[in-house]
C-alpha cells in the first residue's frame, strides 16, 4: 500500500439532500377541571391497648460459700507388739 500526500488542496463538492421527518400534529390538551370537596375527617382510631406482663420478682437463690472440709486423719494401721515374759 502506497500512500502519497497530495501536493495541492483538493476541493470536493457534493450534492446532499436532507430530509426532515414531519412529526404528527400534537393533540390539544384536555380541559383542566378543579372541583372542591369538603374536608374529609377519617373516623377516630380505636385506642391502642398495650399489655405488658409484670416482671416476675423471684428472690435469687442464696449464695452458699463453704470451706473445704479438713482432711480426715490418716488411718493408723494395726500394730502387734509381742512381749515375752521371762
């Protein structure tokens, strides 16, 4: 491919046809109708009843702190002593 730069400016004349789309005609807006009505008051709501059960008041279990019992004395084994009478 050989690309050469032109020595002179080239003027190019083209005939173009431009077509514009014609949108459909817009329909006129409808009438604006404003009517006044009396104030509407909704019926009074029923009262809200909230039932909270009372907390159970129970006495805590007593805290018992005990010392470790003492160690039992060691068992003394049976010992036989034989005395000879002369």
